[in-house]
C-alpha cells in the first residue's frame, strides 16, 4: 500500500455523500408514499367523523 503525502490527500475526490439520481428517486418515492398515506388516513378520519360511510 502506498503512503500518501498531505498534499495528495487534498486532491482526493469523493467521500461519504454523493447525491445520485437513484438516491433522489428513492427519496421522492418515500415522500410520495407518505403523502398518499396521509391523504388516505385524513379522508378516512373525515368520513368517519362526519358519518359519511357507505352501506356495504
């Protein structure tokens, strides 16, 4: 293994966090899913509280 000098370590590109397209897409999918769950739950609460349920 080659030992690096201090100046060489300053030129290393990369690191622990890269914002890639797949990461952004996955994050968007999670946010969308949470939003849809909130809409569904809110609609169910509204229908139950106003007593607008179907007679199934």
